[in-house]
C-alpha cells in the first residue's frame, strides 16, 4: 500500500523540524553539570568573577557629575536590611566588620581569598541576612548576591575563595547590622596587579 501524499508531507515536515531542533541545539552553550552541593552550602574554592573588567569600567565611568552623599538610614524596628547608601550613626556601640584577609594596603594578585569577620557588641548579636557588599565606583552597585550564592554568611562572618577582580583600583563597602538595627560599615580598597 502506498503512503498518501498527506502522510509524505507530514513526514517531511517532521524531519525538517527535527533537523532544525538539532541544528539549533548545537548552537546553544553546553549545559553546566548539576552542582552536588545543597543550597547555602559553600562551593569549592573555584575562581569566579567578583567584578568583571567591563563592569568595573562602566561603574567607574558612567554616573551623574555629583554623587549623592551616603545617607544615614535608621534600620529601626522594621529590621530593614542596609543598602549601598547606608551609613552608621557614629555610635561607638555599633558592630564592626573586620577584613582578616587579604592584607589591604598592598598590591594584590587574583584570585583572592577573602575572610571577613563580624564583631558584635555585647548587647546585640549580628543579623547575617543584613550583610551587603557594594562596589563603589561613580555608581554604587550591590554585588552581595555574587558572594552569598557561593558561601553562607554566619553571625561570625564568612570566607570565600577564588574571587577575581580586574587590574586596577577597586573600592568595596561591607555592611552588616545587629539585632538592634545598628550598622557596622567597613571600606576596603583593593589594588589589583
């Protein structure tokens, strides 16, 4: 029995769709293998771009002529998280953010291992979910998620390995609040070779 003309047309159409799908799939980037880690668990110290060269160039060259000053933000009762524009209220009882490594004040070579320690006051523990990292160029960019997607943040701090930054001078602002809403802020200047 001969196949009908309609069946032949459908077969050709299906073959064309399959060829189109295969050729299109060949153009897509290869899928990343699934990560064996659980969410919130740190990844291996594989290098990653904390900031790319194109981002650093854009963030350091496109902004209004005058930057708005950082504004004090009372975290208050609503327990809001700090933003890139939050500043402490100069209270000596604020938590502190310490940069254990890398050693600042000298030229660094990436990838960097970054070790940050939070020092709470006696009256209130740190709220890790308020941790923020901002790249401070002519515009302030919140890059926290690039870190928190890789490693957990605890009340004591965090450690991340393999952070790459491009050649040049980079300013980061590190922020964290305690349970009373007081803000700890630390600026880090990284000179990358």
